[in-house]
C-alpha cells in the first residue's frame, strides 16, 4: 500500500513538473488535470471518497475544460 501511494506521489511530481515545462498550453492543462486526477486517487486511498469525487469532478474535469475552452477562444498575436 505504501509503495502504491509513493508511486502516485512521484507521478504527481512528474506531472506537475511537466505542466510547468510544456510550452504548449493545452499540453500543460492536460498535465495539470492529470495531477488533479492522481490527487483524487490518493484521496480515495486515504479513505476520503467524497473528497476524491469532488477533486475529480471539479479539479480534473471542470477546471481543465474551462481552461481548454479559454485557450481555444483566445486570439494569439505572434510576431
């Protein structure tokens, strides 16, 4: 059990670093949503299924969808 939790924490770290390194905004949002999804799995392992469901619904799904819609609608002015 402790190995699984440690592995998920390492995956969260990798996802967070990837989200900050990616130059493409859509890729960064997807990596951040992955971090939130892994956090919801960790909450479930820690016997908090209600918090896990809220994190998955709001943190991973809704926030990522809003960011992706905003990025797609924004106009880019490149030189």
